[in-house]
C-alpha cells in the first residue's frame, strides 16, 4: 500500500471501497474476540498446576512454623528470600503478602495519604493539593488508584529510555505538592520499554530532589518476563538507592500473577527496613497475617532462581509466537503506510500502537462493531483522556493464535479505514 501522504484521492477512494468490502465480510462473520486485558492464557496457568497438592500434608516452613496458623505479617522467611531476589532486596527489606501487588500499592498510597509514612505530620492529605507524576502512555490501574483517592495526576512523557527524566526532575524540584511517581521499569505497560541504566540511577536519586514525603512506586510487574534472548536487563534501583541513601523513598512491587496462577499467586514488596516496620504496624489493624500456605506452595514449586528462570522460559515459549504474530501482521499491513507506528518489545505483555492523531477512538469503535474488543481509547492516560486520541494498547497473550491473527488482521483493516477516511476529510 502506498504511503497515505503520497496517494492520490482516486487511489485512496479505490482502496477505501475495497477495505469497506472486507470490513462488511468480517461483520457478517459475527466475530467475538477480546484483546482488552493482558491475561495469561489457559496453557500458561496450566504450567503451574503442580501447585495443587504440592505440600502433600507438610505445612511446616523451614523454621518449623505451622503455616496454617495466624501470624507473620511480613511473610515466610524463605518466601522473602526467593522474591527478594526478584526485586533485588534483602530479606529484611522484603514483605510478602497476598495474591495482589495492586493491593499492596493501594495500601502504601492510602497509608502515605491519610496516616503518613513518618507519622501524622507527614501525611500527604495534610497539605493540598496532592499530585503524582504519571508516565504516559502508562498503566490504567495506577491511574485509577490516584483518581479514586483524589490525587491529581500530571502526565510525563515516556521516551525509549523510560520517563523523560529532565521533565521529571524539573517538576519535582519546582513543586513540593508532587508526592510520587508511578513506574513500570521493565517492559513497561504498554510500550514494553526497559528503563535505561541512567534513568534508573536518576530515579533512585529523585527523592533527594523532591519533598521529604516523595515516593517512587516501582511496579516491576514484568521483572522476569523476557520473551527473547536479547531482552535488555534492568539495573537495580536498590543498588543506587543504597548509594544515595534514598531507600526510604523507594517502594518496589512484584507478584506471581503472570508466573503461576493469575488469581491465586503471591505478591511482594521491597523497601527500607524503616518503611516496612511502619507499614507492618499499619497492616496489623487490617490482618493477622497473609496466606502463608500459598506462600509455602510457591516456595516449594519455584524453589530458587534457576527453577524460576526455567519456569519463565516455558511462559516465553507460549507467548513469543503471539508477539511475533502481531508484529508480523503490523509490518505486513501497515509498515510504510504512514498510518501507525508501534513498539517492538522484547518482553512483557503488551504492544503499544500509535495511530494518526484523532483516530484511536474511531479505530476501536470500528473494531468493536465487527466483534473485536480492544482496550478503550484513553485507557493508557490519566482520567482516560489521551490528548491526541492516538494510543492503542494491544494484549496478545490470552487468545489462541488463530483468534489473535484474525483480531490483528481486523485491527489493521480498521486502522486503514479510519486513516483513509481522515485523509479524505470524511
């Protein structure tokens, strides 16, 4: 297909007529396909079916603790070792909780907002307004936490190296109302970028530039989710934070939601011992302890770094063909047309597509009308509003390969129709 800026009006009209014929054929097929969320597929969760019954009646942790009973707010010692290795934190800097890292993130933000990490005087809510930096495009559930708690969100540009740190540093130095920043540092949602070493170093130094209550919310959800052998590694923010003495301003998060069972995994958090001590005192009013039986199941199943890496290689073998499928179709159908650009991540769960400005909503609507559901336009921006209406997040992991191919073929078709209509002024 000729680049949209180089095609004549008759050529565009001819192409549009052909595309609309194909669109009508797909509509007649009554598709029912869903690419809205980055869920693991059934074959992926089946990789962890050995969790069921793995304890074989032995409910004793390494130190003899009966995990069926109360207690242990910070989780099992062996779980803190295993998952602390994922985060790059020491066992005493690690807390292992229930199944949801999003719950831990919400609890930290809510605690800092209402009670204060350093006592009542440090509570964000004592000062108005409270603001948070949100790299865009980004993760909609991060934005939902802020919106629900009444925290004003300030978008920050995402570059290939991560958030634009010149912009970030300038904002936090100038405005003490900014109390934190959201980060997905490895295989970011949705772009798939990996923060550069320089970005990680500057992020670790950020609490020194910001207000005393500032926190970096380091959601390392895809820390071990490489798909290709050349996937870039992520520098340790903890290493730099110890050097800069900023561990009090760093909260790291992770989970096994896309490692074992999405709804019955284990979540973990890393920060300074001081932070965890304060946070555990807060947690004590909510719970007597996490699900240690599930923690022990995961320790017995995943065992160590080598076993965990081998398990993740099985996930990659399942997901990689799906990413290849999406990228191959986008290259074949849209490369050189000027109608869209897209990321080519080496891991994670998403591919980010930028359509021509003003077209994301129309493309998503066109796809929906023929039975292909996509993430809503604007979802990757605070308040659900993409100022350019162009970013679309694709989630290739859950559908079968056959359904995925049909979905992306249909998506590319909708991109072409919307782009040509815009060019023709219709």
